[in-house]
């Protein structure tokens, strides 16, 4: 298995390590619920160095990414970040990703660990077929990445950062120094809490992590808490909630798409929009009991009308929550459905609204 630069530190801290997409990663330290609640109340560090990081450089970089993804890359300002999808010609989701516009019109694309190899092959194929004048550089090993997430993140990180980070807008980044190290610092994350992701060379990330952990308010959190936090926040997980058999309309990710440009899969997505999907991704909240799990069938009476893609016990709501794809006629809020004979209600997501709602946004 591959190891992140923080692997030794995880072991020193007593993490339970697991294989995740070929990487040895921490599942938990003190326990998933403890780490989940600490993130919601204070601040936690997540090792996300397993994510794929690809630089896109060259005269056609903007044009290439505008065609490759659903985002309005041409409309991005320098150091903007943009959540986007990469689709196949059928409109299926190859991956979800974050694009950063760097100075000099270079770009950083952050992709999922489990899809890095597949994504790189697709990106290279699109480059060749479109004859785009760009260079793709896989910098996954040369650049490490952590996420500091939680309502106390801004105040804590400001003590170590040259720039005034309280003025950094949500989904934008700055190039600055943290503890004297050059970093790319973005106000992004995957927990529903306010916070930052820090990109730097591996040694810098290790030292920054160790120093942040000296603060009483900061603890480490593993993949388990990351999953329960993102589910409470209503964020999709690639491989569970979206994949190449899923289109953005059924997944309710239409907001990621700029239809005023050409992109791979556009015609297929427009067809889905016109015809309307048979299934939609919805949020399900247990009315009383039950903890839903991936692949559990969803029923209305005796009829199976869908299936769970992500499910867990919500430490905040103290009840079962899930994302599921259900037939269109059963997807309205307030609809009562059953998972494993327990009653659930279709509800608006996020299930839990964290401190990210208070992060400043560009107007």
C-alpha cells in the first residue's frame, strides 16, 4: 500500500489503519463519534494526501478544462476554486473534483484517490484527441495535503499564517506562509464545517500538522468521521453516491454545470433534462429507529422504489440518515418510505448545517 507523509504520525497516535484505494489510511483514533463531534465543536485535522493532484499547464489549459469538466473554468478568477464533474460521452460521472486557478493561468485539479489512475488516462486521452497545447503533471507525491476543519479552524490557523485568512472567501485560495512554509491555502473542505485545506511539500505538511496538534483545540480525525460528517452535510462520495452509471441530473448536481459552453457529455445531459430522470438522489431521515447501509432497498408499501447509496447513524441528529436514489414519483420532501422495515422521511439536505454556512462568500 502507498503511504502518506503522515503515516508514521498516525501510528504514533494509535490510529487504526486500513486500506483505502491502495493507500494505508487512518480509519479512526479515539473513535468515529468522538472525532465527528470534536470536528463539529472545535477543529480536527484530516490527512487527505491520498487525493490525486494534477497540474494543468500551457496555452490551452483554460480551454481544455472548460471542455473536460462541467465548470465555467473561463469565468474563474485567479485563485478561485470550483467544484466540478468530469463526464463521459454518455453523461456518466467519471469523477467529481476541485479545480484551482493558479497564477500564470496554470491550474491544479484535485481528484479522488480511488479514481486517480482512471482520471489521468481519461485526461491524457482528451488532451490527445483534442490536440490541446497543455502539459499534465501528476504532483500527488510531491505535494501533500491536510484539511483543518471545524468552527475554531480560522482562529487557530491565523496564529500561524502571514495573511489575514478571515478575509479568504469560501472556495477561494491564497498563496501564503504557514509557520514559515510556502503553502496554497484554500477555504474548502468535505465536512460541512468551516475550515481550510493546506497544500505544501511533504516535510512542511508533517511539521505543520505536529505544531497544530500542540493546540488543545485540535485533534486528528480519520476516514470514519470524514464519512459521517460529509453525509450529514449532504456531500456525495464517488463510488457510493455517484459513478459512471450516474448522471448529474439524477444526482441533483445540475448546479455544477455551465450549459453556456461545450463540454464532454453535454448532449447526453440535455437529453436527461428533457426526458426527466427515472430516479433522483434524495435525503432520508429515520422517523424513529433504524440505521441504513449502502445497498439497502428502499420501498413504498410492498414496492421497491430505490436503494440506499450512503447510510449511517448521525451523531448530531441521533438517528439514521441516508442518501438514496428513489423513483421520481417518490422523491418529494415529506414522502414516507421504508428501509429494512423502518420508516424514513424524504428531507432536504444538508441533514446538519455546520459552520461553513458562516464562511464569507464572493458576491
